C-alpha cells in the first residue's frame, strides 16, 4: 500500500466496504436526549427508529470536530510510517474541512518527512464517498498520492449531487429555506430540487408538486447530464424511504444504466440536517454541471 486513504462518517460508506479496503474513518458526533452519540458504524445506528423518532419530534444537533481531534487521528496513521490522503466533506456546508486542515498543520509539524493531504470534495454523503472509491482505484493502479489528489481536485467539479426532501422544516431550521416558503411548500405539497453548487453549498434550483413527480425529475436530470454511465458507479442515499429509493434506481437503469449503483441509508449526522424522507442522487457529468 503506497498511502492510506481516510475519510469521515458523512461519506456514508457501508461498513463492509470500509473494512474490505482498510479505509480509516474519523467518526462525527451528534446529540439528542441530552447525550452525545458517536457514529462508528453507519450500518448499525438503527436507521428506522432514528428517523421515526425524528418524524415524531426528536431534536438532533451536531457539532464540529476540533483541530486537536483531527491531529490525533492523523498522527496515529503517520506514526505507522504511512502517508495519508484524507477525503473530507464539503467546506461549503460545514466547517469540518477547515478544522481538518488546521489539525493537519499540527500533524505536519510533528512529521515533516511524511505526506499528508486533506481534500475538500465539495460534497457530502456519497458525493464524498464515491471519491473514496475513485481514490482506491487510482492508488491500486499505481498512482502516487500527489497524482490522486490532483486528479480528484479536478474531478470534484464533475460530481452532480441532487436531492429532494420530504419535510421542508429541516431545511428551514438550518437556514436553507425561509419559514414562509417551508409553510407554503407543506400546504401545497411542493417538493424542492436541491443541488451542490460549484462552491459545495446547497442551493434550491427547482420545485415540483408531488413526491412521485420529484423522483421522476431526479431521473430526468440523470438522463440529461450523466456522462459515460456504463463506466461509473453512481450513488443513491435515502433517509428511511427505501421503497422510493428503489423506484428511483429502477428509473435510472431504464434508459442509461450505470456500471453499478451504491444505495445507502443516510448516516445520522448528515441525515439530521436534511430529515427523514430525503432522497439524494450522485453521479458524474462534465465540469460545468454544478453551474446548471
């Protein structure tokens, strides 16, 4: 192994995949019922009960990992004599990347002979996790850590991340949507189409009335913008709405089937911000897709 690949729990990768490929993961924390919870295993946090409790009013909050915690995480790997590529969630939606870079600065001072790269994917969930897959592919074919870093820094602009939510109140609570629009959307059954823009921020670019129509709209964007689907692994993440996620997957395979599709439950940190019923789609297009 030429270098270690690490990420965080918001990358939303299945535990079996993490173990198989020896990916190091720094766990994020979330809070409810007055207690701190740590998501060590995204497959084992009780997805249905968690999101059902949210539907029934459970308030969940999250906090940013501090630089010292990142330093400890990075240092353990560099102490092994390994170089490290850390693949992070978007700086456009969280301060975690800047915190990781501050932690990495501390680590680099202690291990000047080792290489440590922190990479801002401008994505979250599988918009981040799919780049871990690509990093593994590039490393295993013999690319250096610098080559993998440079390549993904360019390719991140090609990752299209679009999603819809079932309850607009969660976006309203996080300041992504006005209170008035959230109320109107609920009354009129309006479902937003949201995406990650070129800075990795979440923006609302369309509204559709009705749940089934918005799923069809996601599939239509895929059909229009996906590039070489037969060569890529795409992703679907959902927050306790598996039946609808499978319906979306069926639509994607109808016209332009991908090489493979990774379908996962939203892990609790990111899921707490978008809310139960969220469905997100991740695939590669060209370098202008985030502007569309």
